[in-house]
C-alpha cells in the first residue's frame, strides 16, 4: 500500500480557509500530492484546476466562495458529525470519543479546533500507518460521499478534494442522493411561542414534555495547541 501521509496533510490544508498564507502554499501542496502519486492522475488534474481558482486575481472572491460553499448549509459542512447527529445531544458524546481517539494516538487539539472537522480528521489520518488511515477514513465514507455529491451538485471545484479523500480511503467515488438544505432563515428560527415544535424538541400544549436532569458539574478536556 502506497504511503499517503503527505497527500492527506496537503488535502487537509487545501480544504482550509483560503487566506493569503494558504494561497501562498498552494503550488507546494500540489507538488507534494503529485510527487507522492497516491492520488490518481485524473484526480490530480482536477486539483490543479481548483488551484487555478484559488490563485485567481481577486482573493476576496475566493474567500467569499469558500464561505458560501462550506458555511451556508449543512449539506456541504466540513463538520462530519453534523451530517450524522445534526444539533442533537448525541453529537457531544461522539465528539468526546473522537477526542479520546486522537489523544490515545498522541494528537492534542488546539482549543479552537473541533475534532469532527474534516481538516482535523485528515491531519490525524496522516499520522497513522497507511492501512489504519485507510480504515479510519473508510468508516466515514458515507458522509464523504454525501459531501462530495452536494459539492458536485453545486458545480464546486472543491468536489475534487473530497473525491481525492475517498480515493485515499480506498472507496469508490460516486454521487449519492442528497437531501436539500433547509433554508437558513428556517433553520435559525425560534420555535413558535406556546405553539411548540416537535422538530425543535418542544412539545405542543397538552402533550408530554420530557424533562432532562443535568448534573451540576463541569467536565473539562485537556487540549493543547
């Protein structure tokens, strides 16, 4: 099995916010991916096309497209657990478990880093032996395919990055049906006062309302930059 550590790390960086520092690194990152040759030739050509857009003449447009692509809806979110747990209470324990996985392997997150962000996931995978990295990413293949499909539907060149991750995970790159994103105004709306809304966790009048008892103590995680 080919070593793919540098490619995974390069893909993680290319999926980051395209500020001036990142754009300056783009040619080197592509050179690393080309030289390691873990990503297929056709996919590497797509990554070079993405680089042309990232290095376009108007950096503000590049940054605005990134925000519009990844921060304006759940379908293309790079926070993987959003695709599985949404904003439910299950997401917290899943995040804690993932942090423990990282810490057991010696990877400590900075305070501002969330463990389920794809860039962090790829950074961790790059520290593992090739077979373990492939198996780890393979467990997330269904999420990656959903993100790839949403990006492909939008005609985003970033689809090539997620496709490259799928290839390194030993998975087939294919589009799958996706649910349309909920409108931002609707997803951010407060539940109707007194009316209740079962999808937001609030019962209607006359219906049983679950009570959740929370212990009065805080749990802290040690994180280091």
